[in-house]
C-alpha cells in the first residue's frame, strides 16, 4: 500500500532557507508546517543566543520531542486532502540525527523524507547578517558548517537528499523538492 501520510523534513544550517522553503511546501501541498526551532528548550535558545553552539546532548531530546510532535500532528490536525503532509524545518546537521529520525519512524506507515538545503558559506553569512531580530546570529554559522554532514548517495536510497540552493529563488527550490517527492 502506498503511504498517504508524508512527513517531510527540511534541514540545513541556520540561514539556508528552511523556514522559507518549508512554508512554501506546506502551502503547495495543503499540509501543515512545523517550525522545529519552536521546540528547542529555553536552555538551547539561550545557548545559541549567547553564541554557544549546541552539542549532541542538547539536540537529542529536542529531536525526539520534535518527531513526536510531528507524528501526532497527523491525528491532531485537520487536512483537506487524502494525501496528508506535515513539513518540518529542523537543522538535522549530522547523519546520526537523520538516522535517529528514520529509526523513530521505522515501524510506522508514515513516509519520511528529508531534504538538506545547502549553499555557500559566504552567501548564507550575508543573509544572516541581514536577518534582523533572530536569536541566531551570523557568528554561529562557522559552528553550523563544522557540524554539517551533507547526505551522500547511501542516504538518497533511504529518502534523504541534498538540495543546492545557490542563486535559486525559493519557488525554484520548492519545485525541485516537489519533483523529488
Ligand atoms: N532561496 C533564497 N534566496 C534568497 N533569499 C532567501 C532564500 N531562502 C531564504 N532566503 C532569505 O534568507 C533568510 C534566512 O531564511 P530562513 O528561511 O529564515 O532560513 P532558516 O530557516 O534556514 O534559518 C531570510 O531572510 C529569507 O528571506
Ligand atoms: O541544531 C542546531 O544547531 C539548531 O537547530 C540550528 O541549526 C538552528 O538553525 C537554530 O535553531 C537557528 O534557527 P534558524 O535555523 O531559523 O536560523
């Protein structure tokens, strides 16, 4: 049976466009968008706002909670279509975090796919410098790139893809992802 519940994660370092692309996708697919940053505990937000990168220990409980929220959204939310989409923005910088999310959903009928956005450091740095009022300042980008493990071909075979965003409008990136669903 083809799954009709789809959980799509939009990953990547801060500033790559996760929120922008995930919002567009949710509109396009008549789905619901979950902003992963909203589920960071205050301690994590405080760390990042103070320029301190998160560790694995900071991220594990957040990832677990976020996946639980995403999965329960299929029951908690109303959908207008038979094909039901939840789109989550979540950094998922390391392969082990993506493996963890897949493992959490291994026994489930929900289809899980992940799209890792990436771009050149300088491009993202400039965007983050221009983005006002966000706790995550551009100075943190180095640590985000240090943690970043882009998916290789072995992850594509399990539904994890990378999407190069350089010089592409958000609508183009969104269209590429829809094509790959
Ligand atoms: N493809 C793009 N081209 C140009 N600007 C973009 C693109 N994607 C996002 N932006 C802009 O870059 C900034 C960071 O995007 P955002 O979606 O908040 O990224 P993230 O959620 O990954 O931190 C925002 O000001 C957004 O409008
Ligand atoms: O795992 C992490 O280190 C964080 O999740 C980080 O990658 C995330 O990007 C921040 O929460 C900032 O939020 P934005 O992605 O919206 O800039």
